[in-house]
């Protein structure tokens, strides 16, 4: 793969290979619009409505949930993103140092498959946004042909942006942040002036267990970004502030998640069907006046394109770690085709979008959390990564360990994953320990996954951390690493 300089605005040709120090000129403040854009989704409105309608929470409880969810999930995003500046490589490439060259294929394959579902959900939501605009502006009703065309347009646009690389993705994120912020203020003002606030504030409080479960529901989206976090920090210099990285991640996500979840909760008081709508978008045309609904839908559409572009950008790296011997921008096309196919099935066949979405989120959080527990625990003892060993997939690699596997990491990951599923409830799967205990009743299966996998990895005997090749020479040429 090419190792040429990634000039501003150019097609990013760098794949899994770590970014050299000379090219690591990004800034921590660029992470703020990145995580703003990662959350510009009308699905947050629907999830906010679910807190009121399904979880029976009141407005004040919704505030607590909408504050805690991004703080927890994007706090983890920020912490794991520190590995990106340490190693200068994508998350799933750095994961080879933890699991071994072959062992990494196990969590990598699961995360890649989980991304299919996440990208499908985003593609479907984007297609619904286009269909809703066509309906309320031109009076064109949805049909099979339009569904296929809008879905295809969304996926192709996503592929084009994600294929160009990190510079294009971040530039689009910055502009989308400004647009979204301006129109969100308009929506908030409209709701403030046209909402029956006595009905909002008079709702009784719900169960504490459902508050915790609701926090997990909102946090699941953030958890899905954790393995990708280093992908967006690998161009940061080694001296970048870790505190600023975490703060930018939490702040960028929180400034979107909090108001959108609360907007959904407020809307649900007067429109309870919002939480169970056939699609997650069309309700905006009924609740908001046309002059706000149309531009807001278009901005939401842009947001969904950017979310999917970021996801596919990372998915391209994951595909490469699984052995796809193609450039990153072509590896992205694999996920694009899959999301197009699955999106067609969800829009044309599935009966309940939100039911499928919430069931998927429940399992998605557990699938990603098993990796998070092991990788996060490993970061406590590893501050550098061997660039040569990351790319060497033969027995000569310092990350080959035992037959290509790190037994401690693989065992901790598998046990953590299994433990989390035991406590998880969804429409698709219910674990045998999902009731009659606080972990199951509070929807904490994903938390149990992180705790079990992380603690088990800490106590199991692990391979020694190999010194990066040329570490002595490199240490003389650069300032000490910021931890």
C-alpha cells in the first residue's frame, strides 16, 4: 500500500500501516465536529420518545439519561482513542498487538459483521428521510421503485465520501456541525413555543431500573464507535493532550445527544406514536411546520450520510485486518454492497423498523463491549506499538504469540462476550440470566461484558509486551510520549 503523504483534501491511500510522525499534524479540536457529526441522527429523537412511551420516564429522568449516556459511552470512545496517537494505526490494526495476528480475526470478524447492521440501519434511515422530503414537498408517495432508488443514492454517496478518506470526512463533518446547530436551535424554539409544558412536567417518574436500561439504550450507539476511535486519532501527534481528546469526544457527542433525546421526549408527550412509528423519519413532517421540517430533514439526511461514511471508513480497515488484500477505499465497497442488500430487506420486508433497531442495539453493545474490555485493559500496560509487527502477519511477527493467538486476550474476550449475552434481553434473543437479578433487569449486559472481559484479561498470564523495533533510536529523535 502507498505510504505517500496524505495531503490536505487528497484521496487517502494509506491503509493499515501506521502514520509516520512527519505526517501526524492533526489537531485535537478536530475531534469535536467528528463526534458531533457521528450523532446527527433522527434516530435519537425516536429513542428519546421511547424513554417516555416505552420506559415510562418523565422529563427530568430523560435529562439524566441523556446526560449520562454520552458521558459514559463517549468517555470510553475518548479513552480508547488514545491508542490511535500512541500507535498511529487504525483500531483493529492495533488490536493485533493484543489478540495476536490470528486471534484478532475473531473479534474483528464479529465487529465487522455488527457494522453491517449499523450501516444498514443508517442507510435505511437516510432513505426514509429522502422519501419523506419527496412526500411533503412534491406529494410523491413511497413505492418499491423509489425505495430502491433512494437507498441506492444514499449508499453510493456514503461510499464516495468514505472512500476519499479522513480529510474529506472531517471537512464534511465541520460544515454539517454548523448547519445542524443552526436548525436545531430553530426546532428547539418552535417546540418551546408550541408544547403543552404542563403535560410534559406532570408525568410521574418511572422506575430507576428503566432509567439505567434507557441509559444503555442511548449509550449503545456510542459504544459501537469505540473500536473505531483510534481511526480518527492516528494523525494526531504523539504529544497531543489525552485530556483534550476525551473532552472533545464527550463534548462533541453530548452537545447533540442531550438536546435531541430531550426533543424526542417532549414530542412523544403529544405524539406517543412516535416511539413506534413505521419509519423513524416521517413524523417530522407532521409535528413541525414545512419551513422547518424540510431543511431539518435534509440536514438529518446529510448527518446520516456522514455517520455511515465514518462507519464505512472504519469498516474498510476492519476488512483489511481480516485479510482482504485490496486498498482501503475498495475495502469500503464490500460494506456498501452489504448495507444496500440488507437495507432493501429491512425496508421492503421487515414489519417493525424500531423493533428491529432496538433489538439490534441491545446485541450490538455486547458484541463491541467484549473487545473494549480486553483492549482497554491492555492499554494500561502498553504505551507503544511496533509498526513492523502490526503489518507482519507471519510467524516472524512480534505479535504472533502462540500460534498467532494471545490465549489470555482470546479467552477473556470469549468469556466476556458469553457472560454479557447471558444477561441480555432483546426481541431476537433473551439470555437465561436476563431476569431476577439487577444486571439483567437494569439492562447492564454490556457493562458486565466490559467488566468480565477486562478483569479476566488483567489476571490471566499474558505475553510480555515486546519493545517496538528501533525503539531506542526513535526515542532519541522525538520527545517523550504523552500518556
